[in-house]
């Protein structure tokens, strides 16, 4: 503080304006104006001279005032600086004291907080210890109650057991007395039972002989039925699905249906009728297909798969045919069930394709038929062509259909696709193979679009007439 006051005095003493009194510059002596006669007027020069004198006097006064103002401002600045210095010094002293007070207060607060935390920790430990002692006391009391209750229950059980033992002993004694009497009675019953068992054994032997005789008769009957069953493939091959009923003699129908019942009974009883029962089930599946009882045909085909050796392609192939023919018979209905049967048939044919490891004419024929029923004409046409090509490559292979049916079905698919020129080309190949194809085409609805064509109807009718003349 003393340093600041000395600095301020030094500044005042060294200031040129504060070290000496401000003096106004001495004005130049103004000339004493000559007395102006009262009676005469002022000239212009006189007026100008008087104005200059007045202006000079005003300038001197203004200079004097400016000097005084500068001295005042200088003194005021020094005073302000001194006051600011004093205030700054005082603020520093106060700030230092505040820092010391804050540090002391902080230390005292930390000490208080530490003491508080220690007290809380001690209190928690006391509480935990008390809770543990209380819990241990409660557990001890519970165990004591449990032990007392168990002791009471054990004593009660022992008393009850002793009472029950005495009661059972009395009952056992009574039963022993009755048992002696019952043994005497049972001896007579055992002798009667032995006689009945001997009689039953004799009847069982007779029944076994009777079953063996029935099995022998059934095998003989199946042998007689075999030739009739072998006729079914030819009958089915000659039948167009959706057409008239196939020609089966009424007595043959009755015989087959009676034997179908016997087949199911023997299968349910586990009585074997032949070495390969799946073949018989396949034949009856074929019969029920011809009879248009497709649910039964499906059941017989599924049972054949259960009985057949694993991965037998033939039984699966026949099941696919059943599903495909069933869908073809119901082609007017277009139900979701029909669509599902067609898809299942196609999947089965694909499995057969893998199991066989090759494409046979019959497999391609049935797959083409199924695809046609699914309205996938281009795919059905392609497979039908491949079936015909397979027959041309191996004309001696065994076929389930008559040879003319393979190109005939191809012509049907082409007609439905509107490819009439190719239809006539395929049908023309059948000329010379008998009149069956021409008779079938006469009523076949697959050729309706061709009959309605003015350009192709006449060549089609002429070709059919040529085929019918072969009879």
C-alpha cells in the first residue's frame, strides 16, 4: 500500500501540469483605444479592430479554462489509480483470509463426515450382529419345536404300530385258521381246474389244426384266384379313365370283393396267405381303381408299401397311378384335395425315378398324364415324347399299356395345347395298328378344339375314318 502511495506522489510531482500553477499566457497588451468621439460614427476598420480584440480576449480565457481542466483530469486519474490500488490490495488480503477459512471449514467438514461414516458403519455392524443373533435364536427355537414334534409323532407311531401289530396278530391267527379250511376246499378246485385245462388244451390243438386247414384252403383259393387277378392289368389298360365302366363279369366282381374282405381279415389276424402279400394288395388296389373305388384302392396300395421290401419301386409306382387316376376321374371338380393328390402322385413318381435309376416308358407315360391333369402342358408333352422315344429305342420292352396309347396320349396333349399339325402327325403314326385308337379319338374330349377348327376338322375326320377301316 505504501508503495502505491509513493508511486502516486511521484507521478504528481513529475507532471509538468501539476508541478506548477497553471498560468494563462499573458495576453499581448492591447492598444489603448483612442477616445471615440461621441458624436461621430464607427468606421468599418474600427469595428473589425474591436472584434479582433474581443476574439483575442475570448481565446485567452478559453486557454486558461483548458489548462485548469487538464490539471483536474490528471489529479482525478491519480486519485482513481490510488483508490484502485488500495481496493486491490484489500481484496487480496480478504481473499487470502477467505481461502484460509474455507480450507479450515473443509477440514472440519471432512472430519465430521468421517466421524459420521464411522458411526454409521459401527451401527450397521451392531444391527447385523443383532439380526444374526435373533436369526440363530429363531432357528434354534424352530429346531427345538421340530424335534419335539417329531418325538411326539414317533411316540404316537410306535403306540399305533404296537396296536396295529396286536390287531394284525389277532387277524393272522384268524386267517390261519380259515386258511386251513380254504386249502382243503382249493384242493378240490385244483383237481377240477386240471381237468378243464386238459380239455382246453385239446380244443386248442383242434383249433390249431383247423386254422392250418383254413390257411391251406385259402392258399389253394388264392391259387385259383391268381389267373383272374392277372387279367386286371389288361382290363385297366383297355379302359379310359372317365369313360364307360370296364368290362368285368359280375361273378368276377363278386368273387374279387369277397376275397378282398378275406384278405383284410387275414392281414389283421396276422395269418400269412403267401410269400409276397404286397403283390396281392397291389392287384386288389388295381381292381378297386377299375371299380372306381379310389379310397379303397389307396388303402390297399399304402398297405402294399408297408409290406413290401424297403425301396421297392413297383409298389410306389402303383400307388402313384392310383392317385393320378383318382384325380383324372374327378377332373371336373378342381378341388384342393384333387390338386393335393396330383402333387403327391408326381412326388411318388420322382421317388420311383430315383429308385429305378432310369426312365422307363411307363413311368414317363404316367408322369406326363399327371402333369397334363395339373395343366402343365409343355412338360407333359416333353415327357410323352420321351416315352415314345424310349419305346422306339427298345420296342421289345415290357409295357403296361398297349403300344398305340403312348403316341395317342401325346396327340391328346398336343391337341389341348392347340398344336394341331403335330396332332395329325402323331395320329398318322397309328394308322396300321388297329382301330382302337380311332374309336377312342372319335369320342375323346381332348380333341374338341381340333374338331371345332374349320381348317383342321376335315383332315382329322378323314384320318379317323382311315383308322376305323382297319377293322
